[in-house]
């Protein structure tokens, strides 16, 4: 339950409203606060780590390329 992520209550409320808005706009379904919170917790616990790892990998590749550029300047 959002154990891997720290977020303040305002950020959590905004995300819950985004989820509710998505379901209403895209599926014509009204979600309550609890259902949206459970969706948010599912995304955070099951899906977010994959996106986080991709972000770390992208950052690593970016920094490796910048370091390579710096070493090229040194030659």
C-alpha cells in the first residue's frame, strides 16, 4: 500500500482525482474515492517499480554518455 513511495496527501488526492477522471472520461464509469485509492495503490505497488527501473536505466545511460563526452575532451 504505497509502501515504496512517499507522497504527501495533496499529491495523493490529485492522483486519485486523475484516476477518477480517467475512468469517467474513457469508460463512462464513476469511481469512488476508495476504488481510486485502491487503483493508485495497485499502480504504485505493482507497476511503478518497472517504470522507476526504466528511469534509472535511462539516467545511467545518459550519465555514461556525458562522462564519455568529458573524457573525449580530455584527449
